[in-house]
């Protein structure tokens, strides 16, 4: 079976993330937040370019880091196990895994499995509006969804 890769690159107005280069030839890949500790039988999650876990905002270079430690910033609308992508018959599909803030492809909510194509915009979560009940410590970045431009090769 030939290798099939999906690349996820940050789109405009997305929560910032390191681009992903995922090999779908080895089976389904779960997309979700790395802001979780391992549970029974599940290893801790580490965000890497070749897996589906998304980490906090990229940290600034050492010369630009603030003197006091800052809490890691994750997108609030990204679930621990948000969506699943897989290859079937040479095509790439996605399904939402019951994420509270849903999964969208080109603005359409994913309710069943949906085919992904190069050029599609994938949104994991939706923008959370700031209001008077939003805690002051929540940053604007945390309210953004994770939005990726898809390239399949």
C-alpha cells in the first residue's frame, strides 16, 4: 500500500501551532489536545510534527522569554480527543469524536464521516466569544479555534 500523507498548516486567524505532517498509511490518527496526562494504559501526550496532538502556543526564544514563568496556553475549544482522520480507498476522511465545540470542514459541521481534499480548511473547534463572564486570565489566543489548511500527498 503506498504511503499517504496529510499536512496541516496554520490558517489565518488560527490558534498558532507547529505544522503537522501525518502518515495515514499506518492507520487512523486522533487529533486532539496534548494538554492531558496519560490515563490508564494511555501514554502522556507530546505534540510532535508527525502526530495528531496539538501543544500550547510555541514558546518564545530564550532571549525573549519573560522573567517570570507563564502558564502554557492551549485553545479552549480543542477537545482531548477531538477528531479522527484515516485513509480508505486512497481517500482521506475525518469524523468528529463528540467534541464540545465540533469539527468543521470549509465551514460545514462534520456530523458523519467527511472526505478531506487538498485546499480544505479544517477547524477543530469554533471561536469562543469573549463576554463579561470570561475570566480575565483567559487570553484572546485561547478563544481561537485551531484552523488548518489541508494538503494531501
